C-alpha cells in the first residue's frame, strides 16, 4: 500500500482556519485520498475524499496538488469540537489502512 | 438510521482466556472490517469479512479469528489472550462494491487483559 506522511501534531486557535498537510509521494493513479478523523473515545469518522480535483463538503475542503503527491485538509473555522486525530489514507479499492495521523489541538 | 453497533463496550479478561467481540453493521452494509487500536496509535487492520468469508487479513496471528453471519453481523474471537492484546477493538462496515468514503465505524470495545 502507498504510504502517507503527516505531522504528529498541530495546534490551532478557535475560529481560525486549519491546514492539515499530507505527503504521499508514491501515490498511484488509481489511489483515492481519504481523510478520516477520530474524536476522543470514538471510532474514526469519514471527513472527505478525492481523486484529482479539489473537493468541498459541509465538514471540510480537500486541496490536492497537481502532481497528487501531497494534499491538504482544510477546516475553514476550527471549533473545539474539531479537536481530534486526523488520518490521511490512500486506497485504490477503498480498504482503509491507517497511519499514526495528526493530533489537532484547538485552543479557545 | 442505526450506525455500527459493537458489544460489549468494555471488558476485562485474564491472560490466557478467550474473548468474543460482536459487531452489527450499518443497515445496508454487507462487509465488516476489524481493527485493533493500541493506546496512542492508529487503528491496525486485523481482517475483513464479506459473504461470510475472510476476504483479507492483516499481520495478526491465528489467535485472532472471526466470523460473519448471514445477517452480515460479525464476531471477533481472540484466544490465549496476552497482555499486549489490551486495546480498543473497532469494527467498520461498508458496502461492496466499495464506495469511496463508505466506511462507518463503531465506537469500539475496550479490552483490558490483566
């Protein structure tokens, strides 16, 4: 499986935008880029996914580099409820394999 | 719309014992995947069941086994428990053919081995 690299942790202030980076230099042409997040004491939940084009949904935006070797999850206005571990996952057949993720801390 | 239900939520077992964890998938889903999540780490894939067969397996010993029933629910069995098996066990359901972003996770079962 193609690997992803994410920072171990990031901090943000409440109501400010957050940009969570993910590097995936060995991505193949058919790999989808998925983002899941795990809130404390819960299972992971789906955030967003994309293939080549930037994507927006009610939770976040996904910006994908033109060469697809990196992507950025954008939370437009972080809230305290967005404090979680965010996982960037590559999958060609949508089987999920998790790395260590980025722990996002949101400060009031 | 009921999501993924796991039971029990917590349990404590003694080293050497056997344990069975249960998972009911989201309505309409036919595939169940199991993950082990140690404290501070990301979930690690154990195996996946579809049509009552083990479809894929991660790097886990044969002490970890599973089953899927005709109603798509699933069990995870762990024999000869070790202290290192203490973890959060997560169940995820999805649908074949897989839809991107189509995984739904339960809240997990916290297993403590003493």
